[in-house]
C-alpha cells in the first residue's frame, strides 16, 4: 500500500512538473533568445563623463527582482574579488507583446532589466565588474575608464547593422574590436535592428556583440527602424530605454536618444534624426538644444552622430529638414565630423559634389556608412555624389584623435584598409583635409 502510494505520488509530481514547464518549453521553442535567471545582454553604455562613471545594463527573467553589480579596480590576484564593492541595481519590468503583421509573427517577452551607473571612478583606470544575484552571476568583465583631455583617443563607428545580425553583422563588430582593441567607445548610427519590437533581433544584436559590449561602452543613436509606428504615433523601440542606460542630458521627450558625452577632449553628440524628420516640435527642440550644446562646448573636437544623412548618396532621398536645420549650426560651430547611416552604402565628403562646386563646404566631414549586409544600389548615382564611396561592402571605421589631428580609417569587414583621411586643426580656420589614400 505504501509502495503504491509512493508510485502515485511520483507520477503526480512528474505530471505537475511537466505542466509547470509547458509555458517555458513553448517560449524556448518560439524565441531563440529567451531571458533566464542568468544575466544576459550585459552591455556598457557611455555616461556624460566616462572618465569617472560608466553605465551597465543587463536582463533576466522576472524571478530576479533585486540584482547587483560588483566592481573593483582590476587586480590580477583572483582572491581580490572579495573586496569588490556591491551596488544594488535599478530594476524595471518590461512586457512586450507578441504580434502579427501579414505573414510575420513574433513572440513577445517579459523580462526584468537591471542597470547600475558606476560613479566616482578614477580616469584611465582598468576596472573589473560582474552583475547578477543569488546563484546567477555574469563573468567578471574588464573595462577602462576614459582619460583626460589631449590623451590619444580611438573610437569605432558603425553604420546600419539592421539585418542578419547574428549571421552577417557579428564578423564586422568582432573585426572592428580586433583591429582596435583600445577603442574607448563604439558609435552606432541607427537601425541597430530591422524591427524595433522583435526581441529575437535584439537577441541577435547582443549575441553578435557578445563580450565586447561588456568591455567597451556603446553609444547608440536611433534610426527609423528603431522606431515603430502605431496609429501614426511614433514610438521608440520598447527595448531601447530598458536595454541602454544613456545620458539624460537631452531635450525633454528625447532623453536617451538625443544626448552627449565628453571623452578626452571630444564632444560626441547623438541626435534623434527620426523624430527630427517626423515632428516639427522635436525638430525645433533639437535645434535649440544642439545650438546650446555646441555653444557651451569646451572640447577641442566635436563629432555628431545620427541616422538620416545631411547629404544622401541616394538620388531618390534628400533629408532637407536635417540639412536646413542642422548644417548652419555645424558650420557656425565648426563641427569636425558627422557620422550617419540610413542609405546602406558608403560615401564621404564635405558636401555633395554639385554643392561643393557652389562653394558650400565648411570644413565638416560628412560620412554615411553601413556595417550590416543589407545593401542599396538602386537610386545611387555612379559616383555616389561624394568624394569617396562604395556599394556592396560591409565596413567599419576607426578614428584616432591626437595632437590636433583626427585620423579616420575605413576598413572592410575583412580588415582591409579601404579609405583614409586626416583632419588637422588650424588656428582660426577650418580643418585641413589630408587625403591618405589615392582615389579609387
Ligand atoms: Fe534607416
Ligand atoms: Fe537602415
């Protein structure tokens, strides 16, 4: 009798366990990147001053209600981790619904997103940190805070990643890191994914970046594909703010899409080009904001990052609102470099060729690029309008700033140097452009 009772009890337990695991199994089957108790999507993002602070964000299932980050100055002695400082994370639960559009079906996801801003850090110092709770912790990552003004600075810039992120974009971000491991930040010029509300695409983006995102802070600027349109209301991706902890120094309503950070004598500014294109109100807000951010700028160099190009290499496209609003400010404040995306091709120059002939160059270098495999050639003119250009080439860029010179290098995803120029500061005059490679 006791034996029989034990058997029935055992079968009952198995049935109960199977029943409880059903939702998990179905989620696993339909989403290749479901959250678990183990932290994932660990990524650093820039703060307003990454020489003394750094932001980290990660994701878990909702059973992890309280989570922590631990940090210390990096130390080769493994027993030193017991001295790491523990900081309680800010946690928010985000639920994104499943959806269907024509043939396309996507799974929703509910997860907890945790973030910590490490503060009071020492400049140019290697730190070690991990994130987690209870039995579930990330590995110990290492990152270096940025240094002081005038120190040599390298950074990476990437155009649209957008599609086939895991299969085809991963090699680009990894090659960029291999080529420039001392990069202090990675700039993304929008369209990080193709469909803003698809968790799987974000899962691919993070899988491609992997541990690099835990070691080097990202500076993402949103593109049109990082926005969704619902009954004509423009909605930033529901994953953007939970996943990225960015400086909240932008205009009201555009926090964490429009912001700036100062790194070693370079002011990096992100504009929200999609909202500038779509809304008069948010165009005006950004115009006033960027005017003041450029006016009150103690840095020697200025780099502006956004999605919709001032000079489009595609003949069928022209972002007149962007050009007419922001170019006069870039001219007035002698912005050095403008980094953009959207057109899925490569082109760079100080103006479109017909506009150059009208003498409208002002010393600002405009670059459009693409890092992912989605390519455009329809509507792109033979010479792509600018001084240097490419189609059907996955690219990344590394720039190094030192001693009044900015060296800009364009590499293909295979690591081959494709284009190179230097910008040299000249007192009271616009930058001197030095071409470092013969025209192709
Ligand atoms: Fe775009
Ligand atoms: Fe795009």
